[in-house]
């Protein structure tokens, strides 16, 4: 079956190759993906021999696994680490954060002639897949070379599960080749085993994304607020990981709050909005939407800040900054939840005790969202119009906002520790490798 899959993939690459080359997004890293190993990595072949190869497809997966990467480096200082990503944004963040402790490169296409050069140069002792990446060619190459393969922070969304389950005759045997699978939740554990993963090698570790959510020092946060001209009494909305339609939604929230505050006496110096689009290619689009609403876009990429003029919206057009910027928030909106995406990590703002609003589309983050909602730590809006109402609740009631933030922070603290569990799982396999 894998042979047929790879024939189909090769044919697809032949026909889609010109499209990949013409589009900057898919052209980036194309030679590494085709199996051409850069000279600097070839020269480090001896240093990389016996490495742990970690694959994190993009920014979210890398940020999730980064605390585990640091843990591996601390506990196994003599073991080299190699990290592959698929996207350019993931590559950029990986090089920025882990370039000094790991070899960073693009994950090759799942074909023998693309995979083999990388396996020959890296000669990994262990392979780790982050979240949902089931690459048949890669898995079978690991098996052929007797390289144990594991999955950490493993997840399969309900929508993806239906597809995988229909094809379990193909994916089931592949999952059985994993030495260990560390699922995020009991639901994820059930999905993996229903597809065909062995219950003996699949365990619940929790979500390692939560372990990376640690507050920065107060002095650093104070400097950030001052650099943006944000005062202690300002009401700040941080809209993180937004998609099309969600910038419009939060701008309408801002307009509604401004209209209300002009009529009522509210103890706030001003209302400020920070928007962080999910994808870099939408930065300019978001700036245009802000301008269309009559606001001036102040941009992170230009080192700008809020001025005394007002009528401004801050555009966080940079990578890897969002969690830190949540520290500025009086309330956070987490995107991908009004747009039909399925949601992003609604737990991140609770590193700073910030109450969170989200829309109804939480399929991809439902376990965390349901848990937070159950303990009274999530403001769920039914649609963009209802989002205005939910934000108004915490704008007018500071005690309610504080209570929601405290509940979310307490839940976050109780659910951390997955990095240590993931490390123990990896170590138990690694110590038995030849």
C-alpha cells in the first residue's frame, strides 16, 4: 500500500511541481524537501550522527514541542537534536529559538529519493513526530533502519478521525509501527486506538503546549507595556491568531465599546485593540481592514506604539510574539473560533490570568475549551454579534474579569507537567536503542 501511495505522491509532485516553484510559499525550502542536503549540514554529519530527529510541521507544533526540546537538551546534553518543519514560518521560529541547540531543516517529501539523503546524513537514533503527522514513507524508512519512532502531543481532530478511520486498513498498520504514542487527552487516545494504534504503546500524557505557558518576569512585561504606551487603567483587547472575518468582528467590538464609553462614566483611560493575524501572508490584509474601519494601523514590524492621538489599532505583524502580548490584555479573543477553522489554543492567555472569549468553532481545541468552560473560565460567543456582548461583560465588571482569569490560571497550573511525562516516555525508548 505504501508503494502505491508513493507512486501517487510522485505523480502529484510532477504535475504540481511548476505550481510549487511559482508560489513563494511553497517554493521556500523546495530543494531541502527534494532531498538536497545543504553543505553546512553535510559537514556536520559526524556531529549529527545518532541524533533525535523531531518533526514539527509549523509554528504551533514547534512552540508546543520547544519546552520538550529544552528538556531533552538538559537531560541528554551529549545527544544531538535535529528539527524539521514543513512551513517557512515554522522554520523561521525554529531557527530563532532553537538554532543554537539543534540542526534545523525542511522536512523532505515522503518519497524514498527525498528521504534517503537526510537519513544518510543525520543517521538518527530516534524519530519524534509532533501532533498529527502520519507519513507512511517516513515511518517505513524508520522501520527499515530500525529507528524507533514516537509521537508526542498526539492528536486527531474529530473531522480528521472520520477520514483516518475509513482508511484504517492503511493507517492502522502504520500506527502499530510506533514504539510509543503520547496522546493529549483520553478522547485522542480512543481515536488513535480505534484507528489501529496499540493500546499497549499508546498513553495519555496531557498537552505539552500547556507546559510552555509560563509568565515572563514582571520587569520585562512592564517594559513591554511602556514601550507601547499602555497604561495600567487602559482596557486592552488582544485578538490572537485571527482569520478572515475576525478582524472585522473585533473592530466592531472596539467601536461598540468606544460608543458606550462616550455615553457612560467608565473608569478606564482608554480602550485599545491589538490584532495578531494567524498567518503572515494576511498581515497586509489586516492592515487594510483596520484602515477601512477608520483606524490607523500601528505596526510591530515598524517598532511603533500607541500615540496620544487615539483612533489607532496595533497590528502585531511579527512571529512568536503573541503569548507575550497576551500579558497586556484585559480580555483576549482567540481566533479561528468565529471563522470556521476550529480554534487555536484558548489556554495561552491564562499564563497571565487574562479572561478569554472565543466563538463557537472550537473543534480543534474542544478538550481544553470544554474544560475551561466547565470551570467557569471561558466566555463563549455564539457569533460575531454576541462577541460584543461577552466582551462588554468583562469591560463593565472588573471583578468578573478577575475571577475568570484566576479560574483559568488555576486550571492551567493543575494541567501542566506533560513535558516531564513525554520526556520519560522518550527516555524509556531511547535507552533501549542500540
